[in-house]
């Protein structure tokens, strides 16, 4: 009986498990876990004069990265990410709410209209903003043509421009989870709240907000974290005045050629990410609602 | 002639849960056998072990004399009708029913004729191109049955198939299933928690309780001669009196219970043995004067009219209720009156309690 | 104010707000489309020199651009295919079977989703260079598979949780072995989830900038070619290509949407 049982277990449990989960495990271990471990190792390495990585344990990289200059950029990144997330919530929430709860027959169309712009290459769209906002760009041309301004507005290459670009790129990651969360809202709860005497504002604070908070949380995570790494937005629109941590990393792997330093920067970014995710989980965030 | 299904010494243990305990059950060919019990008693687990979705922890299961415990579900000649119907949502009704035949690579023409024949049998002609989501509960039920039966299994396993249907439809389907079974002469093993359903449809009932087979018998045997207290109370309604035997006079047994003494008939009962006495409500009688051999007194509390029958609620001195049933139209004493319940001694079922069985076993060891 | 007029005012206000948001979303798109018809011929291609459709023709002379687009397509199709297969069977396996290390795998799955892309990009770059894998199409495809697989798994898993397992038991009960059951029953019923995951993987792959930036070696993908042009000034033919892609995707969406309504119902 024992042998037969073991054979049955193999056939109905172990073998299928191996076959189905094997490939994924391979991908995750070889292409995610091991590379990340290697990055950690590399962050403690140094380079020789030929920019080759030396396997010699050193804390120099991290020491450099806690200097004032770097701390300034970390603070700037977090500030940019924070403002971006806030704007995404302020614009995205009402928008998602209106679209998700509309009775219009064109609801699906409205939803698709949000997604369609994002099927165009994001770089070229950001470049579109540059064209629009430049000193000789569209906006200034039109404003001057209409005699609304005498001189061209200097809109590019500021922190605000970078934030605009970030919001533009990341707002769908706020809208989509919010839309899902708001759609699940049971209309009869709102009716009950009104029935019990609550004004719309009160209903919003006491009923709608708590019930859709999961959407806000997952949206915030999906906006804040990528923001720290989106170097191309600050490159194209910010012109070097609004670097985020992503820019620092990119520089070390391209022109700076100091991979260990870049690795250490990446570790710092990972640490910040982990802190945020833990915060998210602590506030009741559901890991399963990310990425769907 | 052997049995078509034999369950020998089967145990099923999940971690710390001993769900099926030493089950011995032999199913005759062509019979409608029901596994009856409340949830958690092990009946569904037993069925799934015969189907192949669970493996017995120990013991063996034979189908047509061959052991099948190591066979996969798709290697067995039994088919199942699932509680949730489990119809394939992405296939038409025709394709659902034809599925088993297609797997066996039956020729197309034969598939068509057999499916058509089966759909006529379950009265679903015209539904071939529909999808499960377009069908009502009763219709889905019939598709599930057709899909299983078309494979001409030796044994059909049904896992509470009528649970989700409304009362009227359920009663209709009970008769249809019974008719189908008789017509096709296939062995049915049926699982349900509804004792009325079991009594209506079965040739034999196996009552399970806490993983143990309490009693196996025909509906009549189960109802009239329950062998354990559980069976007596599970099937139909009954009144149970617990007490010690004070006198054994041939077949007439006198028992001292909390409210007095009563009599019943039975064999193999000894004095001072602790037993239970079961009397069905419809067998209870009462008079306004004391009756010989009985010394219980009770007070009529209320009557409930249920159409053809009147349920009488009668209070015993210790606060317990007696259930008595009388036919409508009889004249009955007013609420508040004192009555003396009694019955025909042959109508009482005397049941050995478990502890006495153990006592007996110990005695036998000592003296042999 | 009466309730009715209040409601109408609210509706108007909402409409204007949403309109503004849509304007915001489509503004750069319109810049791109309009600029694709710009008759300008000199860098940085910013001033308006008149309307022309010439660039849509000149586009096909730009072999480098077209090749980069071709690369992107190949990478997207191959990586989506691989990610979908690996992800689908992975999701079924994780959901269905119990094994040690399940928690670790679940945890690892979240990393590519949550971690900033740049970290994934450089980590792959460092490991590829350490193991001496030349950067190019192969590394791009591997990278794209890596970030796509978790999305496929999440999508399929969502579909799995509403799934009645007894239909698989029914299939085996009726004589189909495990493989047949998987192909004929499990996969078709999971199809919407699989399709959703595949679509997401494809979309992510076509637009991937950051990760591709690090692991591409000399191979140019379309987004990377755009990045290159941005440094020197984006010629209208790039805009033209983007416009064409946009039109193609819109058409695809319109077709599939109307296609669903005429197809026979497939439900669960």
C-alpha cells in the first residue's frame, strides 16, 4: 500500500507541480533572484582604474552615497514622487469616480479612451509635451498669437515640468485600480447613508473613502515607486534640474562607468521600495491588487 | 454472484481527522443504495473514494471484483453526477453530453445517435446548441445525469444532486431518477442528507454518523427497527426514553425511565441493562385513565394542525416534550388536561446503548 | 435651486472636469499626430512649415527606424508567447498544488511588479555581463519575459479563484486523463484571464524603455530609437510611425470589441 500510495502521490501531485511551476521558478531564480543578489554583492565592490569591477569588500560606495549632495537628490526624488502621487490622487480619484459610476451607455468607451493614449510610445508622448511647452512651442505660439502674453513663458526644464511629465505617465496606474475599487461600491450603501441623514460630503468621508481606500493605496504604490526610477522623464523635461534616484543610477551605468556605485544606489532604491511596501501592507494594503 | 461494489475496511484520515472509520459496505448490482447522514459524517468522502478523487488511507474498494484504489478516476468504470453539476461552461449541451464518448473515440455517427437518444431520455430535446449558462437548475441537472449515463457505467455515483432545486422540482426529480434507474438497471449510489429523499428513492439505506456506518437496511427496516439511537432520531420523528431494564418477562420488557415505567418487546435484553426505547409519534396513544404496565403521566400543552395530521405537544413532569401524532378529525382532550400515554408494546423499539455493547464485549472475553 | 437643476449643474461640472482630463491625456498625442504632417525638413523639426503627408512615405525609406520597429515586434511576440505559456502553467500549478517553497515563489513574483524597472534593468545587465552573454535580441527577450510573467500569472490567478474545480473532476470522471483535461477544459475556461495577461505582456513589451535601455547592447528597439532621435530632434517620420501604430491599435480594439458581440456566448 505504501509504494502504491507514493506512486499515486507522484503522479497526481509532485510531477504535475514540477512541470507547471518549474519554468516559472527557473525564470524567477535565474533572472530575478540571482541578479539581485549579484547587485547586492557588487554594491560592496570597488573598481580599478580600467573601470573593472574588483571583488574586494568595501563600504566606500555607501559612504559616498550618504554625503550631502546625494541626500539632497534623495529628498528631491521623494518630494517629486510625493507630489506626483498626490496630484494623481487629486485628479485621478474624481475622474475615476465619475467614469466608474456613470450610467452612460458609453461607459466602456470612456474607459478605453483612458487607455488608448498609452498605446503610443511613452517617450514620444513626453517629447510631445516638450514640443508643446517649449519657448517656441505650441502653447507659447498660441498664447502670443492671441496676445495673452507678451513674452514666451519659460515652462520647460523646471521641477514642475518633470512633475507634469511624471503625472502624465503614471496617472493610469492610479486610475485603473481606483476604477476597479469604485466599481465594486454598492450603490445601496450610499442610499442608506443618505437615508440616515448624511450629507454628500459626510457620505464621502465616512462611506465612500474607507471603502475605496484599497484602490487609493494600490494606486499610490504603483505611482510612487516607479516615479523614483523614471529617469527619462526628468531627462527630457527636467533638463538636469530635477533628477531622481533613477538618473543617478543611470549615470553610473552609462557615462560614470562605476557599476558598484550604481549597484549601491540601486540597493538604496530597493530599501526605499521595501519600506514603502511594508508601509502599504501595514496600512492594510492587499498585495494581490497590485499589477492586475 | 458477487457484489458490484465492495468497500472493505476502508479508513480515510485527513491529518488528525478520522473521517471514515473502518467502513464495510457491499452494494448489490442494480440496487439504489443511499448513503444518508448529516454533513461531516463521511458519506461524500466515501463516494469520492469510489469515484477516485480521494484515496483510502487503508482498506480496499472493489468494483466488479477488481480492486480499484490505485486507479485514476479516468481509468474507472464509474461515473459521477456532481453536486454543482460541473457542466463545462464553454461547451454546448451536445458537446457536454458527448464528452465521455469523444474521449473514448467513439465514431461520430454513433455519438450523434447516442446523444440524441440520451437527450430524449432526460427530456431535453432541442437543447443541443445551448450553453449551460442558458439553462435552469433542473435542466442543468438533467444534462449532468445524461452526460454521466451515456457512458453506460456499471455504477452511477450521485453526490447530493438535487440539493439546489426547489421543493416541487426536487420531488419531481426524485421520481424521475428512480424511474431512470429502474429502466436502465444501473446501480446507483446516492448521497444525501435528506432522509425523506432517502426513504422515497432507495432500495437500501446506509446511515452514516461520524464516519461510522450505523445501520444498513431497507427503508422499512431503518424506520421500523432502528438499531441505534442516532438512526432512530435521524429518520423521522420519534420519542426516546432512556432507562434501566427492571423486568424481563418473555418478550415483554419493563423499563424504568425518568417519568415512570414503560414496556416494550425485544430479545436479548438483560435486567439492569441501560437501554433506550424509541416510540414513533403516530404509534403513541393516550387515555384519560392509567393503563396497565405504564406509569407515565403528562399534560396536554397545545395542538398544531398540519393539514392531514395533528401534532400534539405534551409535557412530561420533568419538562420534556412528547411528540404525539393523531389524524385530523379525532376528538382530543383539551389543552391542560392530564393524560396517560401508552402504546402497543410491539410498536416500541428497544435499543442497546453503545456502552452496553462494550460491557457485553468485555464480559464475553472474561468468560470464554 | 431645484433638485433637477442642481443635478444638471453637477452633471455639467463633471462633464467639464472629465473633458479637461481627457484633453490632458490626448494633448501630446495630438502634437504627435499634427507634427507628423509638418513639412519641415531641418532639425530640430520644431517649427511649422506647412501641411504634408510626405513623411508617411519617407518613413519607409528610414530603414533603421523600420528595423527597430521590426525588432520591437519580434521581441514583443516572442516574449509574450513565452511569458504566457510559462505564466499560465505556473499560475495553474501554484494555485493547484501544494509544495514547499510556495511562499517564496509567491514572494518572488511580486519583485518585478513592485520594484522600479531601473533596478531590474541594471540587475539583468550585471548578470548578463558577468556570465558573458552578449547583449542583443536574446537578452532583450529574456528581460521582457522576466517582467511579463508575473503579470500573466496574476491575471490567470484572478480567473482561477472564481473557478469551479469540479469540472476538472467531471472531465476525469468521464475518462479524460490529466493532460487532456488541461487542454480541453482548464485552458478554454481560463482563456479570458490568459488573454488579458498576454495582452498586458504585449503592451508592456512594446513600450518598454527603461529595462530595454540597459540590456539591448547594439540592438535598437523602437522606443530606444525614439530616445536616440529625441537627442537630435525628432523627425516627423518618427511621428508618422507612431501615428500609424496608434491607428492600428485603435482599429484592433474596435474590431475585437464588435467581434465579441457577434460571437456566440461563452460564459462561466
